[in-house]
C-alpha cells in the first residue's frame, strides 16, 4: 500500500513572497512567487531592486493608470511591498482572479488588503518566534553554563540540569517546527536554494539522528548511493525532512531492527527513501502519516505529527512530493525532488522571462 502526498489546492491562492534586503540578492519565502512570475529563479541584484526592478526584469509592465497591477502576455499580477524595520522590503504578489479587461480599483483594493493581512501575519509569527525561542534559549544557556564542570554539583542537581537541557533543546526544536509550518501555510516558508550534491545532506541527516537510533538499539545505515545529479535545494530544509522521516520510523522500530537511508534517480526526479526493516504498519497509519491534525488528535501528541507534516511542506516548497508505503519487507517514507533541465546538463539553474 502506498500513499502519495500532494500540495493542497488552497496553496495556489496564497501570495508569493520574497524578501528584498537593503543589500545583497533577493530571497524567496516559498516557491509561489516564481510560479506567478513564470521564472526558475529570481533575477539577481541589482536588477531586482524594488518592485519596479523586479517586475521589469521578469518581463512585466505596469498597467496604465494602475499602481499595483502588472501584466505580461496572459499573466496579470497584483504586486505590493511592505517596508521592514531593517530597511528591507517584503514583496508579495497575487494572481489577479479576474480577466485583464475586468480589473477594477475595488478588486485591487480587496486583493491588496489580502496581501497586507498575510504580510502582517508573517511579521506576527516572526515576533512570536523571536520571543518564545529567545526565552527557551536563555534557559538552555544557563543550564549549559552550570553543567560546564566549573561549578561542583550534587548528583541530583546534575541530573535535574541535564533534564532541563534536554527539554529545552526539545522545546526549541518543536517551536521552530511550529513557526516554520505556520509560515508555510501562508506560502512564506524561507527556502534558500543552491545547486549542490545530495550525499552531504543525507550524510548530515544520518549523523544527526545516529545517537537517537543507538539509544533505541536500532541500526541506522546510509546505503551506498548511485551517481546522482546535483539538486537545487535548501540543504537545511531537505536535511530536516530526512531527519523527520528517521525519527518517525525510529518511534515505531523494535530493538535490533535497522533503518536504511538511500536515494536513486527516477527520470526527472531524485527519490530519497528512509526504509525500516520489520513488520509493516497498519494501513490507516500509512494513509495518515502526513496528516498533522488527524494524527495529533488520535495520538494525543503533536511533536512527531508536526515534524513530519513540516517535512511535507518543505519538500513541496521545492516542487517535490512525499509519500509512504508498507509491505511485507517493512515501511518506507520517501520524498522526491525535481531535477531541472539545466541541472541535467550540468549548468546552474538560471531564470527566464
């Protein structure tokens, strides 16, 4: 039995977002803006300075008499920006939900309001993340300071501080996942993609989860990889997704079993798998593995459902998919990443109008 995850259709109506810093290159906040612009990558600075430079470099022109409407052939976008405290700008774009000849100032105002609400929500999440994670980081820092060996501690105090440190690390990781997933729901998940080999990403994921596998008496192996093309990805995002798969399967593995991380080329995609040798899980668990709320209510805990759901969002932000399958040989969670033509030819991915 196999389950394939697909990007919800509602994501298509979300705004495409990008951060234009005072200096340096523009940074995508999710993949939607490129879809709306019809590009493979944002134009590099300085050509993309501000909305005018960005849209002109993408081949769009401002509609006569309209401040926020931009057109190119059969595309019409509503584009705006919000100033940030550090001098940068948050740029948002929405496809106009009406024909080019039917655009009106009232429609522009409504769509602009939607974009402003999304921008406000992103800033709100950033503030909440900063405040919550800052407090947790302080707790962790003081616990680590007391455990550095310079201050004599009684065994009971030592164990208590070690527990505080572990729980702080766990809470920081959970908070990061929660806020990243919330940003992804808004189409604003930050992804800084670079063309790079896949092996170092998978190797880092295995090393980060090896201690947890050892504690569970479960083997964790990175299988030998075939020759693979480079991929255009945010390494941290894909590493997190693979780690989420490992942690999920570790939670269901029995002592003595093994997990295998492997990858293969499949046409215009690269498929990464985390496979658990052992008895297959029930079909209802396979069909719901990437459903965050359903699993959280059923299992009465959120950490693993949220982590695996964020893995799905991270992969979909790269234009890939996730899936799960189970058979007599065990259980597999997998993700696919697209390989673009430019990567197949060995050239960096460029942009086109």
